[in-house]
């Protein structure tokens, strides 16, 4: 993460009063704006027979470009379906669970959430189910959503994505990969690097860094590259970390290449220039959109995807210099 998160709470939270911003349908559809606060009610659209309240609760850091894409997708679905959408996030699992309980007290009609640390979320999810609130998962927790009793899941199988990345590194004839994990204990991030190590024919090392301190991230990668010149591939698990790794490679005088999971407009430019070899895109905008839209479909027509047994996959897809132009215009619009 590129900045320290600030906890955000729902109306009626016992912790503190919520910061609420009304976002109009015209703003959402014409400009794709997302509000400046960490928690916002998105009231937009005319579709459907009545307004329902949905809470989107993630482990993302406030202002993180990746989570803004998730949020924009959710807001687009809310605008279409006539949903009152509230977004809140906290990277600390206990605080994220608290946000779920806040949403329950606010009597929302549905909750979409991430399960970066499933055990810490289990009690809050159970409380939502006990209150009769349907819960869907997105982004993190593909191996835990069914056991947690979630209705649906939208995201990327991180193990599959990691293994595909390992195969890609073999195609590129890399020999020694450094996989940079920016949040220790996050099961999705751990699965990515584990997948790389499983299929990559060369050597794979893990480097744990503090993702909330970008200066420290850059320094750690630079130091490791200086320490071990045999590293010829740096694999990061977020777009902003890839951009930092590009600088680290230059600072260390290394010949290593950089590849990354996830995508944003800055990384698109780096792929175009060749500074980053490829990005693994899980389509965060789509994750947010599908998660919110699925709850509207469940309320309005009893639909749920995957039959409650299979996830809806949104990735992985490789974005390389050869095909990056096909997503560049969408990235410029702030939706890829």
C-alpha cells in the first residue's frame, strides 16, 4: 500500500461519526468520480423497483489506486441499479471486521467484502448472516469464501495467477526471481508468490517489505539487488510497487527486469515503454461492479452466480507491450 490507511465507519458507528458524501448519478456516469472521503454513500440510478443499501468493505488503503478502481466499478453498478452504496476500508483485519459490524447496525441490505485475513473476519461475517444480510466476496479469499458461508465470490485465483506468472518467467528465460510481498499474512499475496515458486524453473526468493512506506520498499529492494546481482527478475504484487522497483533496479545498477501483478494507468505507461515486462491484470473495476450488481440481482430476482459453489473469475490476463494498447484508453479513463 502506498499510504497508511485511516479507519472509516458507517452511520451509527460507536467509534465515531461517519463522513458521508452524497454522490449523484450524473457525477458517477459522466465523470466517474469517487468522492474524497474514505466512506461515501453513493445514491444514483433509476433501475429496479426500490432502493437497497449495500456496503462495500475492503482491506484497501485509503487513496490506493487499485482500490479506487474497485470502488469505481461498484459505483457504476450502484448508479445503474439504484443502490445506496457505502464504501469503507481498513487494512487492519480487526478494524475491517469492525466496519462489517457497523454495516450490520446500519441495517444494510447486503455486504460485499474482501477476505484478506479470513480468520479475523469470520465472526463479523457470521453476525451478518445471523442478521439475515447476504454477503458476497471479492478480490481476496477465494479459498475461504465457501467455508465462511458467502453467497458468491468475484476475483482472481491467486494460486493460478502465480503459477501462470512462473510459466511466463520461464518463457522469458529468467533464472532468479525476487518476489516482493508488501503485506505479510495476506493470503492472496502469499498465494501469488507461492504459485510463482511452484512453476518457475529458476530460483525464487521472497522479500517482505512494509507496503505502507514506499521509501522503505524502494530501499529494501535496492539493497537486495545490490546484495545479490544474480537476481534477474523482480516480481511485485501491486502496480505502485512495480514503479518503485523500476527505480530500485536503476539505483542498484542491476540488470534485473520488473514484472507485476495488477494494473493502473502509471503501470500501463511503464509496460508501453518497456520498463515493466508485463502486468497480471485481475480487473479490479469488474470485481467491484460484479459484487455490487450481484447483490441487486439477488434481492430483485433471487439470482446468484456460480451456484454457491464456484467463483466468478476476473483474471488472470497478461498485459504486455504487444497488447497494452488495447487497455491503454480504458486506463486513461480511470477504469483499468
